[in-house]
C-alpha cells in the first residue's frame, strides 16, 4: 500500500482555494456560497446617531434645572423633576439659548415653523404629539431622529400622566 505523501514543509502557504474558518488578521470568513453577514451602513449610522444623541443630551444634565436656591435641586416649578428625569434639559433650554432641540422658553402658544414651511400653533395637543412622536413634525432648523433616539427607552407613550406633566411644565416656561 503506497500512499502519496506531500513533501514536508515548515508551513503551508494558503492558496486561493483555501477557505480557513478564521484568519490571523480578522473575523471568520464567509463560507463559500453563503451570504455575507448583515452589517449595513444604515444600522451603523443608526447606532452612531443614538450614541451621539445620548451624549449630547447627557452633557448639560449636570447644569439642568434652573436656579437651585434650596436643597430640592431647583424643583421650583411643577414638572421640573419630570423635565430632568427624562433628560429634556440635555437638548431643550429654559432660558432661550440654542440647543440640540428648540428652547422651551416661550414655546407654548407660539407659532412654530416646521420643516417644509408649514406653521403650527404650539398648543397642548402639538406639545403632547411632539413628546410622544417627536419625528411627526420637525421644527425648521432641527434634525429628525435625534429626540426619538434619545427618548426611545423612556416609553413615554405609555406614561400619559408624565406627558401631561411635561406639557404643563413647557406651558409654564415663559
């Protein structure tokens, strides 16, 4: 019984037909005939956008809540605790200063220009919708997706009392 033996070498150089399960320089390769792993640029962009939105909203949290004259962390107005709880302060100022989102100062009752030129009155219904479905109407000059990505985990649609408190809080910021 004779067998053909390959000449013994110190190492084997891979050829174009070799398909190792893993390489020394990267993740496992896709087997022949199989579809490539699903790693879309859209998914990566969505993850990046959520990270950026969360980071932007987290930055000003240390300074949120307005003036703090007592030990109650600036809870001077009803709803300010909910404003901080849901990180609204990270994007929406109370003093008219620019932010990632529109300022709450003077917002309630004002006329808001939306992306595309439409104008709406910021009444209670508009404010509630802006909180529970933030991408339904985008304010001119602001980006879609940022607020939605920031508040998705809060599930505000199932918390009508908190939404009502936030609307009342925004209505009180003059």
